[in-house]
C-alpha cells in the first residue's frame, strides 16, 4: 500500500483506523443482526445484504477492547477479503465512519518503524497520519485469519470442504 492510496477512515474504541477503499463494498447503517449460537463475542451474527448472508464482527471486540454500544453514527463496513484463491465478504461494525481520503504525505510506517515493539503488528499494514492524527491501517486478512475467519459462514463452509477432501469415512 502506498501513501497515495485512498482509504476509508473510521473510529473504534477511540482509535482511528483505515482500510483501502477498494476493499470496501458498502457502508451500511446499523440494522438488526441475527445472533449465532455459541459464537465468540466478536462475531455478532449475520445480516442480509441483497440476499447474501454476511457475518458481522465488532472491531472493538476483535481487538480485545470490549463491546461497543450502537449510536446514530455506528456503521457496518462490508469488506472484501482474499483467502488464497477464495474470497469472502464480511461486515465490520465500527463506531463511526469518518471519510474517504488519502493519508498525509510522509509515508506509511510499519509498526516496528513507528517504535511499537511489544505488540503483534500482524493486524496492521502500517501506521500513517491524517490531518496530523495517527491512523492504523488494518491488514484485513491477518485481522480475520485464525480467529474470526474460521467462524464466518463462507470460510467455515470452505474449511469443511477442505477437511472433507482430506479425510474420507470408511
């Protein structure tokens, strides 16, 4: 990702985050979410988007910052993920979407280059600035990898197919 890439900026748990605009399919107002039994706290449930079931995750819960209350500014980002040859669509609940923009000149730094040495940087592509404020640019595939991605319906069904190809009942 280069510094001229357009991003969608949004807020969660008081922090500013961004994802590349080309990964955002839609930005939705809050709507009823159908909960899934025995799902982890970050997986809120499913919504219907034009006949497609989309799993919705609370970014704040996913980042271990606790649940967030919905407000009039709460939005759900509908995002495209890539998992090898397979793609998936997920919803990411955020406190507020701010804007589609470019980051400030000066480049995007890796978390290590920004002096963050004790945190797992895998969920970030880098750290940039917008109007002088730090912006954490999310690495969507890493963010949704081991935890949530296995629990979303599309990836769960893909995993079931992969598993059934590996083992056969006798």
